[in-house]
C-alpha cells in the first residue's frame, strides 16, 4: 500500500489541536476521506467532519465518544486516538504534511489508473486520448484545487442550452425568489451570485433572509443559515409565525384565541419536519463559515447559504489594515465560495442611520463600512420604509400601532439584471414580507 502514516497522523493531530481553522485549510486543499489510506484514519476524518457539522467541539474526548456512539471506537482503537494527540506538529509544518498527504493520494490514484489503462490497452479498449485524459485528471489533483473549465467547453454548454430552449423545454434559470414579483422584476437568483440585502436596524433584513432561506430549502434542498443575530431557539418560533400568520409575541402574552394558538402550533410542527434548513448560530468568523460549508458539502450538496448579518461576525483587521478593507476580505471570501460551489450566497447587512436623518431613499453608499461590498456583490437589494405611500397617503413608520407598513425593495445593483424596485407590505405582527399587486 502506498501511504504515509506519518503524514496522516500529523494532519489529524493538527485538526484536533486547531479545530475549524485547520479544517478550513484542509478542505481548501480538497482533502477528503480518500486521502487517508489507513482505515482507522478514514473513520477519524469522517467523525471530525460530523462533529463540526453538528456544532460539537473537535476534541479527543468528544471524538472518542462519537466513535463509541457509532460503534467504531474498537475499530479505531483508543490507543490509536491517543497516538494522534502525541504528535507535535506546528502551524508551519501543517501545509507540508497536507502536501505530503496529497502526494501519496496522487501516487495511489496514479497506480490504480496505470493498472486500469494497462488493462484497457491490452484489450484495445478506448483511445490514446482517453488514456491520457485519465492520467491527466489524476495529475491535476497535485497542481490545482479545481480544474478550470475551458472557453470552448463553456461555449458548447451554451449551444446545448440553446438546443434545449429551441425544443420548447424549460431550463432552470436560477433559484426562484419567495416573492413572485421579484422573479419578473429583478430576475431569478443565479447559482453563483453574492447577493447583499441591506436595511436600517429593525427594518426587516433578517425577515427577508429567513423567508428566502425557508423557501429555497422547501424548493431546492439543503440551505445553510448562519445567524449571529438570533439563536436557533429564537428563530424556530419566528419561522412558525411566518408560516401560520399568527404572532408568537401575542401567543406569549396569551392574547391569541384557541383557534389561533392551534394554527401557530401547526406552524411549529411544520418547522419540526423541516430537515433541509440548517441553522448555525455559533460560527463567528469567515474561517468557521467556510469550514462548515465545505464539511457539510462533502456529505450533501449545499443549495444556498444565508448569512445574518455582516458586521455581527468577527472580522479581524491585519496590521495596518482599515476596517473597510477587512470587510472587503470577508465579502471576497463569500464571493469565492459562491463561485466555487455554484450556490447563491445571501449576505444581510446594515445601512447607515444617516438615511433616516436625511429622510431619503437609501443608496449603495449607505452600506455601513461598505469596503468592497458593492464591488464583490452581484446584486444589492435595499429595503426602504418610505413616509409616502403609492396611493398618495403617508405613513408614520415610527408608529408601532401600525401593523402593515408599505416598503420599497430597491435593486440598486443587478449584474446582468439591471436596477429596479418593487412595492411590498411588511407585516410587523409576524415580521413577514408580503407581495402586493401595486408596483411603483
């Protein structure tokens, strides 16, 4: 067996020492189960991914307990686990061991491919070009994290899409927004987009994020929702009230009728059965977000990511770096993630309070500590609570007794889709946006 037990041990040791940050690096190197030749190390790697995906600490004790629960501890051996922690790599050594781990993986793959190609050649199966393609595919692992698609290949995909459209068949043109008007006015959300949804504090940005996340989980599959605004315990009843149209606050104040209480509990039961929306309320940095997404993606395909909200996350500044540039690094990582995984990333953000003082519509420059947010975002949606309504009347947006507020959703930037606006209603009682037929 072509393997480096030492490299496997050193990499796993760093993962147990440094947790999410080291896991992010390993996943960036495209490390997966196949990189480990020893069966017990494969089990340890899978268990580490499981712990991180389920917000459990990556420690030797928790790891041992998880392996025991899965009936795998005897197969791995407690002595083997302890030997992993006995290694003493440094952060400087880590990439060296990752490279060595990947090299041995490539050697194993080359050996298997060579044997396969040899057998095919003897039997005169395939062409020389096909043999070369198999070898080249393996070699590419050691030189790049991802194979670059060629222009001609992308153009052929376009021709295939044209043929499909010409035949009258429908094709997916992105993810549908939860609000039908958005699809026609703003265009569907493409699978590689970074979308910023911004509003002043307490103006519904988190509500937009929740409605998008829920809708996409229902229609498309697994959605990851990173929340530093609210805990998962706080979010559960908010999803239920949006579904049931009954206020959780009024329920807590015992001001709902029995019928309304029953409706709310039906909403809770729907949330109980939602297995495709995954809330993470403890990850606080871009490294943790990326590690979480990549580890999840190794077991199930991620369809979308929602982050609530930008400046609530820990964004460290490097020496001599401004806050503006630090935030730019954060958003650039999210854009790279969207491109790499081909999923939309919804990033919620705050607008400056100066918008209210100037009593005007928000604009791109109102993004707090905007940095490169505008540059990295494929589209920016701004939530505006105007004083003037489209029917000619006015509304006091600071009057809490008004339950329904007219709002404008302004697409201030739409790469490939242009700008535009849509009028909606915001139901304060259940913190939910609702479509209306009248548009501005």
